[in-house]
C-alpha cells in the first residue's frame, strides 16, 4: 500500500514555463535556465497579452499550492513594454495559495541594464568618489537596453539624454514609456555623425553605448571634444566597438588615446556580470521560500545587494502606476 506520508512533490522536477511573443525562444535564455538548475524548460511562442492568463492558471493549478515553489514563469521577447504588461497580467492571474515565481527579462534587456548600472556606479564610486545622482548621462541607442538604462539612470537621480541615430519614433516611445511607467523625464536627441554627436553629448559626465552590433557611435574625436566626460561603457561585442579605443575585454581601464582621463568598460565585462545576474535570479526563483516577482526595478535591487555590497543601496523613487 502506498505510504500516504510521502510528499508527492518531493521528487518532482523544477519546471520553467517561458512565454514569448515571438516565433522562437532565446537559446541564450534556455541555456541560462538549464544552467541555473531547472530540470525542464517549456516554451510557449507567439503568446499574446490575452493568452497570458490561461497559460499561467494552467501552470499554477496543475501542481497545487505546494507545487508552486517548483514552478516558475519566465517572460521574454523583444518588446520591453509588452513584457512588463505580460508580467503584470501574470501577477493578476494568480491568487493565494496558487502563486509561482515570475521573471521578465525581454532580450536580456533588464539584466543587461542592471549590469551596466552596477558598473557605472562602481566606476563613479571607485574612481571619482561620486554617485549616479546629479550626473549628466548620454545613452546612445533607443532599443530595449538603451531605454531601460536611460530610465534607470534617471530614477537614480541623473539627468539623461537618449541619443538615437536612425529611429526617432523608437526614441519617442522610450521617452513616453519612461514618463508613464516610471515617472521620469528623458531628453531625446538624434545624432547621425560625429559633429552632431559632439553637440548632443556636450556637458556629459558619462556615455553609455547601447547601439546595434557593429555600430560605432562614440569616436575618440567625440570624447576629446567632451572634457566633462568621466565614464564610458559599451555593450557592443561585434567589431567595430561602439566606443572607439574601448575593447570588449576592458574592465575599468583608463581609455587610451584621449586628451583627458575617461574610465571605461567593454561588452564582455558587462556581459560577464549580466550572466551572473540572470543566472542567480533564475536560481532565486527556485530557492526562495515564497514566490518572487522580478521586473526591472526588483532585478536592480536584488543584483545590487549581490554585486555592490560595499556601497549603500541607491534610493529609487516609487514607480508611477499605470
């Protein structure tokens, strides 16, 4: 006769359901999930916002309340704003005691953004004894990563300008989403060459290149024309680099060939930290004694506790409701 005292979930696998609005899940995210310890990763592609609720409720009811801690839901895709809406819909679809952990990281934008923020804060603190608050920051690129970096820098008290080079509508949308979702004001400029970039970056203390792969947006001439610049960060791993004279493996170096000191880090330094952040957050979903919800703000808060223990936690204003 079966032993009724045995926990039916004791030997059950950890499952991660991945909801993706596009045709395919990201192989990067799937690899990360398995490396974090999930036994199975189940993809759901072409998921619309209206399809989130039935999928989430199928997941939470099938294993019962005590199975929630072995079930997680990951939301990916290429649209950061849709991912946040899907995450909110997933939260609304659950109720006690049927709750599971949720994590949104569309195209790795949230974890990449947070790794950039931690690097930026570290460079400012270690090399200049300063914080992000009050800095003039220029973010080159208006895609998901650039938009998230601009928003979070503004939330941390910086004056931020997003600099686009080919898509004014994307830049305007990022500005509008930053205001409506996060309560921040972002300036937007378009600059397609060195001369216009010199003007756009004037007075900046930090430049962050979040441009497309193989697209250089900050040259030595632009940096030398900006004596106020202290920190430069680049996420482009495909040659040429997004910032001239800044290599992919560079980590908190004094960028060579300049007429003043600028501290910089390249794409692999950012990517290495991003990898650790995403993997630890995926593992946290399994290890936590209660369901966790990880969005852009909570990803920053948690990652900074792990990777910036020597500095006080930066204050974040309450997010605007939508």
